[in-house]
């Protein structure tokens, strides 16, 4: 397998500043989306460097009415010492992301199931996807869910992305976004409604990505402290590394 890393994953947002120490990502179309508004350190900062960058991001976000601070650190490096202690004292929550990859032919065979249909989103089913995502996004707040509606519609027009719906007995119950690049397809926002989980729907959404792209490497990011990562390992995905992040909500 060709070697891939976090640089091969997709980030929704614009680089508004980059230097030798960090890269600042900003997405003005959705200021409440933490994963599109953050700073990515290119090397582990000293405590003084972090505090300086922290102040810069705080000022930047407050001017735009953003109420969070989020930072990512270089892949496969752990936070230690004075910086780690400061982040704890300052009230930052921790995030651990793991990168996984698989070749389509390595994915376990799945038997056909006539009650589950998986298909690309079309202009006729786009609003079905919008409402399904909206219902699940409400747990992050109504403001976030409303803004996500517009994002879902913008994604439909993006040629780099394929939106996919899963139906169980004709009812839309799951979805995934497939982000296309030259060598990879990234599985993003894979979700199945709770009442329909453990029926093989998530596996069929993944399988659909591999059927469409048999010659590309399939990659995805998983929460390093959540149960789906165990599913990916059982499905023959390879762990390619991890990345730590921190988040603080200001209100």
C-alpha cells in the first residue's frame, strides 16, 4: 500500500495564514464548525509559542463572534511536560484522531440484503439527506444544524464529493460523504440512525465507496477513543497513525 498520512485527508476551510510553526484554517461560511476553524501546529510549540498563538486565535475568533479555540498537533507526537500541563490547567478538552486505510479488495465480503439499498444522492433525494443530517445535527445545537443544511447543499454541487444515502425498507436511515482525490477516497460523516444500527448498513455504505472506486485507497479518520475504531480494525483497515487535538469552548 502506498504510504498516506494526515496531509492526504480533506479539510473544509481556507488557509488564512501559514508560517514555519503553524497553519491557520478558517471557514467563514460556517463559523460554528470547529473542524473548519482551527490552528494546526507543524511542530510542537514551546509553552511561550503556544500562548502567543493562542492569543492570536482568541483575538481572531472573538472579532468574528466565534466562541471556541481548537488546535491540532503534529501526527504521531504526544503532548508532554509544561505544554501538556498548561493545556490541562487552561481547561482544554482532548481529542485523539486515528487515520485508517484499506484497499477495496481487502474489505470483507458482504452478502446482498434486499431490504437495504445504497445509492448516490440525486437532486430528487438531496432534501432527504438534508433533513436526515439535520435531525442528527440537532444534538450540537439548532444554530449548528441550520447552518449544516446549507453546507450539505453546497457539498452536492462539489465535483470532488459524492453524497450517499442508505435506505432500510425504503426509509432513509444512513449516509456518508465520499471525498475524491487522485489516489484516495476519504469516507467522511458516516452515520446510521441509532434504531437501525447493527444491521450492516454502515458496512454497506463503506462497500459502496469501494465498488465505485476499486483502484483507489479508501481512507478515513476515526475517534481514537470511540467504538467504531474497533469495527474498522475488524474490517481489515490499517492504522496509519494518530493526531492529538485540543478544544476549549469560551462560553
